[in-house]
């Protein structure tokens, strides 16, 4: 099984520890991971702004870097959503389609493909609130969503429940968007910040010490909001908890 | 036409802290009530499928059903008029009213008449139009459009309403008791029902097989407007057609549950025939709907039954208020409807969304709202309707992302900028991120650098 690691641009630049945790975790699980060095980004920031033609170069490069792997794993629900559902600025050749189908967000890969049943090295004795990004919740279907009234399920909670000492707490509006939304965070700054303030306050009121997510972009926004607001919360990517990183 | 600046308008809305907090809480409460009602209907998602299928079938046979509706309505004794656009609609309505010597028209809330700007049109021609539904009346007295398609004055606190009524109705400015305020509206509106020579409603559904217009309301003013004056008018968008009465068994079960979380509206009235000695005029209005029906990516937006569930669930709408969208329709449905009326004016709206998808999943007729928002962004870009700065930035970003070497240089430059720029430079009003948020601390090295150092070149 050839597995490639895709490290999204903002994780590469701002959160290398998340990529390191992802790499180490996959290796602990016995996977040989390759990291194509010429990778940049999936093109989402450009395509989400409506500039489809400007995303073509990034998409072509992505396919060049990741063609031929059995699985392409990334610690980002948002990027996975983009690659799976919107990555169509270039002609959809068999190679492109294959790369899109073989790209997995980390939680999906652990839960659905590897079916991991234990993380014996992981311990996290803290109260933790889970933030499902909107892409993972309503597009990748990590968890049941409150809109549909379907039977409860949650892939990230199923994984986190295998971590020793962890105590999950639930905010009053678990499915509410935190207001990051990519370029929304700067072009619609007033609403974005207000949503972020409301989100971190909701988690704090539920008793959380940490917020965990499969999407660090949401966490980056929420962390910025919490720090400015003076709300004492810490933020951690799910890869770090599952990898047993010391808090 | 000037572009609507949703971001700026939202900052004014958020600045009114008490209003914003109430607005968010009140609409979230409606969303939760909707969830509870949904749970009482085990076949909810099956109903959504059915509702969507009935609407898609009807829209793809629209001309046939419209003609069937016209035939049956005429057989019932109603007059049926066809209006291509808002101007023709207003002209037809005015002609009917003028022919009957109408000075005062009582009406119940109708988004279509808002869309056509009927009230100012008739006012200019000397006809008084009185809105009779409480929320819409408040908005009329305050000279503001509705901010929500179901609860038009939801952005106002009771104190705001007391101010409006004191100013316009002469009520006690210090009394903001809801019972007192609704009584003020009632006693000042009721006389108009008796004085008016004509009454007007919109229509939630128009049933092709019977020629009936169905109106769903809670306050009963639509019924008073329709039944008290001798002359009755109903303006109905052509997309409101459904083939058969039995289809109401699907839609009526979903409408009020989705809208306000009640099992059914207080009144569900079927208007078929003119009253004895009176007249019933039904105006079927296109106003851009046929054109939208021809738009491959957006035609399913015509399935909308105007329940407002997408607005109630939308975290952006709840924190920016309906008026910030600058159009007749607001919230997620407004984002996808308004650009069909004026692409340039509403070109910022598709960016007033985090694309979170909650709207799509509460929609009772399964409109893929957030996907249409995404699609509008592409259309706007193709029609050169993005601000120059954004367009230019995306062009440069696209080039950098396509070139590994340029990308590495840019990431390195970002590091340097973050480390060396003094804090006051990062947190100016030009830096939207830093205005209300801290920027992330830049790590010592990128993952890429860490990998090269620790894992060599594989």
C-alpha cells in the first residue's frame, strides 16, 4: 500500500506539529508514508473565491505530485472536501479522477480504511470539546448532523473514545459553524469574528479545556478569537491527541 | 447600481449588541422548534424527497399546469391575469383597483408584492395600502422592508416597536409590553378592514386541478383582507403552482414545521370562487422566473416554498440581519435569488456565506442552496464581478500555488513578515484578520523544512 501525505499550505506554514503528528501516527500504525516534496496546495482558496481558472495550475501540480498512490492522506477535512467535490478546474482525466477518489481526510482514513481499534500510546486527561468543521460534518459525513434528525454517529468521537483519560464535553450548539469559512474570515470579518467569539464562549461554558478538530483552519480562527476575547481555551488537532503528543 | 456591502452592513448590525443577541437567539429557537417538529414526523426525509420531486415535476411541466390552473380558476368565476414583470403586475393591479374606484387596499404580507414594489407604486397613484400582519405593519410604519420572509420585524426589540408605534400611532413610548403593543396595532388596523374597498393576499400554493389559491397564515389577517372587502386580489408567482390538492398533504405538513416549528399554520385557506356579489382577481407573475427556470445551475431555486428555515439556521444571517442583504430576499435563499435580478448589485452576497451547508439540509424541498452559492461565485468571477483587488490577489495566488519554487519562497517571506513586523502594523484596520483576532504564532520552521532536516530527501 503506497500512502502519500498531503500537508495543506497553512499547516505547512503555521502548524508543522500537526503534520508531524499525522506522519508519526501513520507510521506507528505501520504505514510507510511518502511525502512528495513539490506539493503546494489543493487550490481551494482560489477556487472558493470563484476564480476557477486560477485554480487550474495548483490542481495540475497536485495531480502530478500525487498520481499513482493508493491513498493520499491529509489532516484537513476542508481540503479533502475541496478535492473530492470541487476539484474540476482541469480536464477530468482518469488520472485526475483517481487522485480525487483516493484522497482521504485523516479521521476517515483511520476509521474507515484502517479501522483502527486502539491507540495504546495515547493519553489525554483533559476535558475536550469536539469541533466538527462544516466540511467534515455535512460533506464528508464524519458525524450525524442535527439538521436531519438521523441516528447518532461520530467517527472522530469513536476514535477519541479510545484515548485514555479523555473526557468529552458538548457545547449547546455543537453543529454551528465557527465562522472561519476560508476567505470569508477576512472579507466578512465582522460576522466571522462574532461567530468565532460565540463558538469559543459556547465551548468554554460547556467546561472545555481544549477544543479538538480535524480542521486546523477552524482552530486557527477560534484560537485567534479566544486569545483576543480573553477566553482561556487550548486548541489541538485530532492527529496530535491520537498520536499521544504531550499536552 | 451600487454594490451591496454586506460586510459593512453586518458590522452596524453587530454593533447593536442587544438586538444582535436577541436576533440570534430568537431565530435559533425557531430552528430548534423546527427540529422538534421534525422528530414528530418519522417520515420527514421521505416528505422532503416527495416535496422536491413534486416541485421538480411541476417546474418541468410548468406551462401545462399554469394553463390548467387558469382554465379551472376561470371556470370558478375568477379573473386570471398574466404579468411578465413587476411593472406589468403593478399596472394590472392598479387598473383593477382604479376600475373599482378603490381608495384603500388592505393586504396581507406577500413577498411577491415586495418584489414588485407595489406599495410605493400604488401610493404614487393615490391609493392607500395598509399592511395588516403585525410584523409587516411594524415594518411599513417604520418605512423599512421586511428583514425576514416569515417574521418581518424579527430584528426589532419590543422597545424598538414601542418607539415606532409612539412615533406613528401616538401610543405610549414608555410602554413596551407586547400585549399593549399588539393591541395598538390591532385597534389601529381593524377599521381599515371595514373601510377598504379591496383586499389583497399573496399565495403559498396555486392548485392546478382546482384553480384554488391557498394561503397559510397565523394571524388571520389574510382571511379578513380576502373576505371582508368585496373585491379580492391574489398575486401569485408562477412557481407556486402544484398539480393537485393531494400534494398539499406533503407541503402543508412541512411548511409551518420548517418555518416556525409549529405543526400547521393557524389558518390554511383555500380561495376558489369570488364571494357573492364580489370579484376575485388572480395575477400570475413571472418577473424573472422563466429566465431562472432556464438556468442550469439555479433553476431548482424555484422549488422554494418561502418557509425561511434556511434563514433561521444560517449563522451568518442570524448575526447580520435580513436588511444587510440589501434585497427583497435575504439569508441563504436571498443569496441565490437576488443575483438573478441584478448580478452587479448583489455581487457580494455569494461571499456572505461560509458554505457550511446547514441551509441545504434544513430545506424542506431539498434545494442545494450552499452549492448554488458556490456556483454563483464562479459565475460572478466569469462575469468580472469580483472586486479588482480580490481578482488580482487570486491570480497571483494561483500562479504561486502552481509553482513549487515560488511557493517555497512565499512561505519563507510570510515567516519573515510575521516575525519582524511590529504588532501595531499587523493589527491595523487594513488587516481584517487581526482586527478582532490574534494572528497565529509563526513556528521556527515549516513542516517541509522539518521533513528535509529529519527525514532527509526521500
